[in-house]
């Protein structure tokens, strides 16, 4: 009985140790599996996140491309459906009738504009516009103004149309002032001798045409 009991105790202890060891190994294996699963899940999650970002970026770019293409297509369709009207042709006979301060049409580079309401606001004074009413002032205008000046100062409805023919041009009067001015232009002083603002003003006043000098001097006064 003693041997049996001892054997039974020894077997029981050995069995317990084996079971505990087996249980520990199983838990260890399960833990390793969980770690691997957790690692794989984390890697998979990062991969899915990057894929989602990439997918969203592609969808965004595609949407913008579709929107841009649609806008261009609609714009093209609208332009094709409603083409711009050709400018109105203004005969010379009609144009020259508008030669008064209260009815002032002027041709600039082949285009007819109504300057009537702008006369009082012209930085160069009223006289140049009134003097050129019913005339082609392209040469004088281009000497004094940058491209786009008219479009910046006149509303679109003041554009009348395109002159159909040759509008009259004011003749330059060769009076004493103009003769002296041309001589001054031909004998300009060296730039090194012009040392201050008063020198520049003196030279400008003696070489610019009357209209140009009136424009710039009045413009400076207007700005000040």
C-alpha cells in the first residue's frame, strides 16, 4: 500500500509538472501567436491606411480633372452657342457729327469711343478731348498713354464700334511755338547736365507738344 501510495504521489507530481509545463508551453505558443497576429494586424492596418490615402488622392485628382474638363466643355458649348457679335461699323459721316463737348466721339486705333462723360474726369484736362472730338487722335494718344488705358477708364458701353473709313486727323500747326519746340528736340542738352526736378521740368516744357505738356502737368497737379 505504501509503495502504491508513493507511486501514486510521485506519478501525481510528475503528471502535474508535465501538465504545468505543457500548459506553459501552450500559453507561450498562444502568446507568440497573439503577438504575431497583433503585428500582422498592425502592418495590415498601416497598409490599409496608406492604400486608403492613395485611393482618396487618386479620386480627388480624377474629380478635379473631370470638373475641369466639364467646365471647359460647357464654356466651349456656351461660346459656340453665343458667339461674340462683330463690332458695329461706324461710318465717317456719322462719326464726324459727334464733335462737341456734350457729344464727344473720338477714334483711337481704328475704334470709336464716346468720351463725353469722361471729359470732366480726364487727368490731362478737358481741352485735349474737346479739341479731338470728331477726329482720329491715335497718334497723340499712343504717345501719352499705355495700352489698356481706355479699357481701364471707360465702361464697356462707351465703346461705339469700328470706324468704317478714315476719320479726319488734326493737323499740327507750325506756329512759333512748334517751330521752336522742334529745334529744342533737335538740340537736347546732355542728360548729365539735368541734375534736378526743375531741370527736367524746364526741358519737358520746351520739347513736349502743347497737348502732351498740358496732360502731364495737369496730371501731376491732379495727383498732388
